[in-house]
C-alpha cells in the first residue's frame, strides 16, 4: 500500500490516473488529490496553483484540452506535441499586422 500522506501531489495524481481509463477534469483530479492529502480548505486554496504548475512541468501527465488531463503514455507524440515554431510564427505575424495597421505609434519622431 502506498503511503499517500508522504507522497507528492503529482505522484498521487499519477497513481490515480493510472487507475482511470480516460482523461479527467483538472478540478476533479485536484479534489481527489487534496482529499487524499487531507488538506483543509485553506490548504486546498494555497496548493491548487502549485499542483497545476507541478503537473504541467512533470511530463507524465498532459492536458488534452478543455482542462482535462491524462497520462502522456496513452497518447501518440503527434497528438500532444506542440511545435513552438508555429506559436512564434503566429505571434510574429500578429505583430506585423498591428504595425501595418498603423496602430503602433512611434514616440521618437
């Protein structure tokens, strides 16, 4: 039996997700983790954003959209990979559009 009281929140979430068959809403997962950890309402409020950050950085869990999370191992790389070049390309195109519209003023002339 795993001693959940001594486990990290992410390890608990990972263990819970291994038992589930489909993606889970973040808030449902957080409720389960906080109940297992025995957090008071105040501790839940203090730790929720830390938990979100930790599962985002962990790598074993991924978001599959609509704030639902699942095990990375259940998904193909092509389904979960985000090409950062596409994101930066979109930002650069948006900046060019804003400049072309004359919305950016030059304060130095």
